[in-house]
C-alpha cells in the first residue's frame, strides 16, 4: 500500500504523537477498574456468626405493596441469616396485611393481637432474633425490621443466642421505605405486602452477548494491529531497496508505544494507586470527571475507527488522501474533519442522556472504539514483556477483588466498578449489557482492562504470525484467541457458581492465554525468539536481490 491511504491506515493522518501522553493517560484510566461481574444478589459474609438455625445466605427480597387495593411501590429488602427461606416465585407468595408494632421496637409482647399480619418494627433496644421470636409468639406471619439508616443491614445472630428455632421470615427494609409505609398506616390506609426472593437464572443471555462482544473486540483490534505492522514492514522493505537505512520502528515511531518490563511493573503499581484514589474520592463529581475523560478518549477512538473504516471505500478515497493544516493539530485529513463533528455529537448525546435505559449501547460503542484504538497505539514487543504485564495484572486483580476486603472491609475493585456512593450506575470504563431474564435486573459487565491487557498479547501473536508468514494452523493467534475465549467463559461459569458475586476475570483469563502461548512456543521451538525479539528475523531486501543476481549470473 502506498501514499496517503497507507499513512491513513497506519496513522490516520491525525497527530497522535502530539497527544501520546494524553492517550496513555486515557488508556491508564480504562485499565484501572478491570473485573468481570454480574452484580451481587446473594451476600455471603464470613464475619457473621454461622450456626445451626442461623446459616441462611443473605438474599435480596422483593416487597410489592398495595395501598387501599391500589398497587403501589415495590421495595427491596434483605433477608436475615435466621428464619425460614422465602418463596422464590411471586405467584406463590401470599398477600398479607401490614401492622405496626406497639411498642415500635417489638422488644416486648405487642399490645395488638395479630392474626397472620406482617408486623413492622423498628431496629434497636434488643436483638433481631428476640424481635422475631416475640413477633412469632404474637401471631405475625413475618417481621419487617426498619433500619435506622437509608441503607440495608445484614441481620445476624449474636454469639450467645440459643433460641434460634424461628418459624417466620425476617426482612430488613431501609429507613426511607419504612417511613413511607408508616405514613400510609398513620392515615388509616390498608397496606398489603408480598415477600418473595426470586432466583437468578443459571445463565443469562446477556453474558453470551458480552462474551461475543469481548472476543469480537480483540479479534478486530488484533487484525488491525497486525495489518498495520505488516504494512510497516512492507514500507521498510521498500525503503531498504532504495538504499535507505531504516528500521520498522522508525517507520511508525510516532504512532506506537512499545511497553517494556519496567513500565509494565510500574503501570500496575500506578494503577493500584489510582484505584485507591478512586475508592477514597468516589462521589458524584468524581464520576463526572471520569465521564469527561472517557468522552475525550471515546471521541478520538470513534473517529479513529470510522476514518480507518471509511478509508477502505473508494468513495472516501479523495477525502482520506487530502489534508489541511489545522492550528495545533497539524495536518488533518478532510475525512477526519468530516467525521469528527459526528463523533463529538454522538459522545455528547451519550454523556447527557447516559442515565436512560438504553444508554449502555452508546457506552459500549465508545468503549469498543476506545479499546481498539488503544491496541493500535500500545504494543507488547515480545512475550517477555507480555508475561510480566499479565502476571502483574493477574496479582493486581486478585488482590483488589479478594484480598482488599480484609484491609478495607469491602472489595475495593467491586466498590469502584459499581460506583458506590456516587449516585451513578457504575463508572463508564466498562462494557455492559442489561440482564434480560434476571428478575433483579442490573447489568452483566466486564472492565476494559480484562479486554485490553490480554488483548495486547493476542494482538502480538497475530503480528508475529503475519510477519513470520505462518498459516492460521501453524501460527499462535488461533490458539491465543481460543484460550482467551475459554478463560472468559470460565470466568462467567465461576461467576454463576458464586451466586453472582464479583469475580476477577484475569484470574481465569491470564492462565489460559499466557499458559497456552508459552507452552505452544516451547513445544514448537519458537519460545526464545518470541521471548526476546518478538518478531522473526528477516533478511534485508537488497541482500536478497544481490543474492538472486549472483545465482542468475552463475
């Protein structure tokens, strides 16, 4: 490929070199919150005492209400560690009348006699099990305990309690929900409730689509990266034939950032520091800052992908070949100037309406474009660097998902990814799809880091295959791509086996991807060159020409 089109595909005629530091920072933001999760429905708590009669899992409970026969708000509570398990299907859950406890704390026998009503009591002055035993003895069919805060609290048994043969379910509601129900009752309204805890399906279709999205993104990014590397090699050969002493690195030095071992280690350390900062500063305004940074990366990623895609069509050839000097940006193709306003408008519309139900589509489009573009800028030069990077990321993911909860009393990675305390539905550096058949709703998500980091090694495998002129069967890309897909599949299997509790995706992806690559390289005898050079040795074209001329003369 020659001329402006080759430059367009390789560098997009946009001065990325001038904004390399900005791009690295945006890429850094995308890699920080990397984990795979489908949300938390069941809340296991190892710190809570567990004993016979007090060993239930903490499950969320749906509480639809009817006020004077008219359907009203549906609240969400959390079931206690004690008592019977709740019905899982709404049609099997009984409607029961709500009654207020007198006294409100239900620490002594209620003055009002109950005949199967659900009694609502306030938290405090005695244990949860004491309240439940008293409510059961008074004839209640269930007990609703109103928390003294706006969030939910896990109701457990105290260490010295023995009377745990409780026959009614106990559910906690947040303070604001209790206040609303009390206001209805004080106005002499008749309030009916249902209590049930629907189970999540074993597999949701959203996880299948998310798997396809992640694998497809790496597939596209790898082929584009390999195409760019091959075109750079062809350009290098042409220059060498003309007698110019150049290297492939010089052809696109301003376009690509090669990671080294030191930067790979420091990157993960810096990502950990940034993750702590996200955790400590998580708030509405901080999420807004992340949205702005994500939009900056999304605009550039989207315009980069669109310009490269449109450049392949002859209708846009002239606009791609022609450029104009723009102050501060330098030479920019007319095609870039045409596409850029659409990209900016698309990103701004998403940012403004990102809280609506289908805004996840725009977030995924921007995220995929950003991931693909990062793969064109950041390269792993050899398997040694890839091994160090993925190994550090492997430990990073495990530590901040599992180990951090012992230091911070909660999983830092999961808290950051959900955007707890920010009033937002998670941070924007995630691909997400709404769960389609989950009664609890929510999203299946995967962090950008779970795609970008292993994707760097997968893209490296295809670049090596193309430069070494290996077939798909004899190369490494198919194996690396398959290993990534299997690792991500195992992640979602583990996710469902853990009742939807957040899992570090790299815990499963890295051993599959890296282990397959290393084992196959060792078996084929290519491990040394993959580990050091990262590309096959290629004789200089002018030496090949001289050798062929000598053979012809002989």
